[in-house]
C-alpha cells in the first residue's frame, strides 16, 4: 500500500476566505458566529449563524457559470482553486485521466431549492429555471471541480450528514493508498443558511439561540455555519518526485455505524471508529497529542464523545488536548469535517492548538482538556479528527507529521 500526503489546502468559511485567514482566526480564538442576514429572518426562532460574509462573486465566476452554481458549489470552487494552486499541480495526460474528485455534502443546493420553492409556492409562478436540477444536485460541486481542473478519474459525492466530508476524504485516501489514483481532490462543502434550511433544523430543537459552547456545562445547542474545505491528497513518492511541499500525512481512517438510533449518539459506535483509526494508522494511544472533536455543543453529543475518547485512550485521555472549532466557524454539516481538518494540520505544522471558545462552566461529564478559550502552543506528532453524524455514522481520520 502507498503512503498518502496532503499537498494543498483551501477553504472559505465564516472565519476567512482562505486558509491563512482561517488559521489566524484559530490562533486568535475569533468567533465567526453572528446575526443571520437573510430573507424572512424575523420568522425564525434561531437568528444566529456562521455566515460567509463579504463574499463577492464578481471576478470569480461569469454570468453563465452563476446560472449553474449554487452557493455551495461556489464555495467549493473557491476552496479548490486555492488548494490546487498551493499544490502546484496541473492535470494533463495520464495524471488527468487517473485523478479525480470525492467531496462530502449533505444538503446539496439548498439555497437554490429554497429560492425555487418561493418561486412556485409563494410567487405562484408555473415555471422555474431549466438549470434548477443540475444546480441543486449534491454532486454539482464535484462535477464542476472535475470540469474546471480536467480531472477525468473517479469523481462522486458522499452524503452521510455531518460525517460527509470525513467519509469523502476517506474514500480519496483509500483510492490513493491502493494505487487507483495518484492524486484526489477531496473535502466538502455546505450552504444551508437560508430560510428553509434553518427552519428545518429548528424543528429538531438542537439549535442554540445565542452561542455555541462545546463541552461547557451551560451549552444549549449547535450553531450552523457554511463554507468549504478542499484538499489535495497525493501519493507520497509522486509528491516527493516533483518537490512538492507536504502539509501532513494521512495516516489512517476508520468508520462505524451505531446501528442504534437515528439522532442519539452512541459511545460504543464512536469508540470503535476512534480505535479503528488508531489501528489503521498504526498509532498507539500515547502517540496522539490532539483531537479535533466533533463537539457540536449539544448536551448529548459532547458528553458521549468525551466518554468515547476516555474509553479508547484510558489514562492517556488526561494528557490529550481536545477542542471543537465549531465554536468559531459553526457546524457546516456535510462540509464541517473538511474545515476542521485544517486545525489538525495547523497543530502538526505550527504546534498551535485551536481552542474551544465560549467555554464557561466545567462539566464533569466532559472532564477532558478541551483547550478552553485560548489557543495553546504544543508540539504534537499525530492528531485525530472526529465526525459523528445523525443516523449513527462515525468517521475518524488520523494525520501525522511528515
């Protein structure tokens, strides 16, 4: 089996329109959550979110492209351009034929869907734009990335709710590891911050109306975000041969299913995914210094995740740093694991651990080192990134320093 490394990263999210600005926000513990700016916000019970602000499409996409690109696709392409530019790769010939795209997404073109429901039901019109279907389909972003960068290998989208990005990156990892593809573009995106998207999530009663406070005893729910995180996964010797800068090695991955409840998390399912990732990466528990937690800020998720970490790591759990960057950029649902992987790369490359901001009260059921409120300098050689989704779908990625 081949080694897999990351040679490019790109993002746009509520903290920044690129990787550098996002990492600055992680270091500063800056919050991207604020009042929602959208149509009919007065009809929502939840009026906060981590929106991408100041995003102008002029100069990024032409008029014809805009007729085909939902907001989640726009985010994906912006992040993909950054990641591929950093990698220095150009896709021609055999490299083009074998390289592909695997992305995670849960809601698809929710803003397009919302706007066209208004057109039909509220405005009473009998026609919608002929490109509504190709604009809202979940695989739109993956398809447009493949077309823009001439990627003719395996390309598809994974939809597994909040674990979508981690599952997608795992598929990309396995393809490069097995020799199926020398390079895969992977990650995920989401844009559900429209009236219909937020209203649907309100019905679950898991949303906070004031702040995201993972692991804090007074936490009261998650806060939605939007954006994209995209990475270039490349075979190690291929990257070395062309002198590419390596950001981190993808060391291992595991996934599990709770097979228990559609919304309530299971400690056993999470534990099996965490332990499986360690085994796949050939890491001992003591090798891991940091975990980017799923850490949604809901009562059930946070205590279950902490119990799973304690179960797998035993005595070493007390030496681990574990933080939730959702406290800053919100929960990007299908795209969240991709943006969070940036915190793992930052920990390995810069020795900076992103904090869990908004932490106010100790919770004995979350009695781990959650890096409260301020970033921390610490040398780590291996990290995990957790994703646990509705439906009981768990996906954990292990990274190591190269």
